[in-house]
C-alpha cells in the first residue's frame, strides 16, 4: 500500500513539473516576449531586415511604447559599423531624444546610410532607447548588395586636346571600377568623325576589381586635308553590367607646310591677275 501511494505521489509531482515547464515555454516563446525589452518600454520594428545597394539608404519603421505609469525622456543611440551613419526621425524631424507620455506609442523612422566601401553582406545594427531607469533594445539588419559602376576619365580630368591634320594623337584614359563587384570582359570603342581612325591599348580589359583602375591609351589618326576646327570624339567602355563614356573635344590645326602652300597659292593667284591686268589692261 505504501509503495502504491508513493508511486501515485511521484506521478503527480511529475505532472506538476511538466505543467510548470509547459507554462514557462508558452511565455518565453510567445511572439510578444523579448529578452531585450525592459519592463517599462517596448522597442519594435515592422521590418527588421532590409536589402539594398551600398549607395542607397536603408529606411526602417519602428515604434517605441512607454508601458510605465509616468512620462519618460528617451535618448536614442546606435552602434553601427565604422563609416556608417544612423539617423532617427520623429514626425519628420531628426532627433537624438524625445519625451513620451505614459502608455503612449511613438513611431520612429530610422535611416541608415552604409559606408561607401562596405562590402556585400549582412550587417547587424544594435539600437537603444535609454532613459534614467531602463533601456529598450532593438537590433536591425542591413543586407548590402553588390553594385556595378564604372567610370572613364583622364588622370587630370581634362577632356580636350589639339592635333595637326594628317597626324596622330595619343590620349591617356583611366578606367575605374567604382562599384563593389568585379567587372569582366570590358570592351572599348570610339565614335570619331568620318574617316578618322581610333585604336586602344589594351583593346579589351579581361577583369577590373572593385576600386581598381587601369590605364588605356587611345590613338586617333586624323586624315590629311581635314578642315581646321573643333571636333568631338566619344570613347566608351562597357560590358553587360556597366558602361561609361567620355567625350573629348579635339581641335584640329593646319600643318605648317599646308599653311605655306596655301599662302604661295594665294600669292601666285595675285601675281597672275596682276600680270593679266598689266598685259591686257591697256588694250
């Protein structure tokens, strides 16, 4: 009899322990439960994970609820990676702190600007709303996508030059990968005036890593008897993911020899006219 009562008591104790564990599990895993929230405040966000390119701004919509029985002044702080910036906005104005009445909820807009050199990946950004008595914590995530960007310029930024008709001109170009993803199989091309010839060295770039540059020499051959004046030549670099271009103003000058020949032709024409007037003018 004693053994039977002991067995019944043991089973009853186990059921009580099981019920307690079940109750605690229901509390802990309830959607509204969070270890990061303090008893007097609740800091939440509608979307905690956003994805964008490194040159875009991540925008989050959060809310802070004051569950205490008195009004509180909250100071907003962030722990973003180095080079990143975080701004908090309440009712359209950027703030560092604000007052929230008892049992009231305030919407907060959070704008996160990544570092320009941030590599693709997931970044966690802890946020805090701090008062004198408690701290409400929230962690948001920013997923930086890779971006394609390309630039074509010159070492000095100058996009003009001079050339003599019938000669060649070499232009020093610089191709720069300003994105965060490597660019493969970049082709170079030119749109020059009619009968002009353009070539590049190298004529194709197999790979250009992010942040890197490569020097390109563009050679323009200007045909003889080109009329003096200003001409525009467009140079382009591209692949299926990115492209860039640079427009050069080329001033063509007449050669020294051509100038003398033209002057001699004019003088000869004047001499012939003068001779004809002297010879036949008296008749």
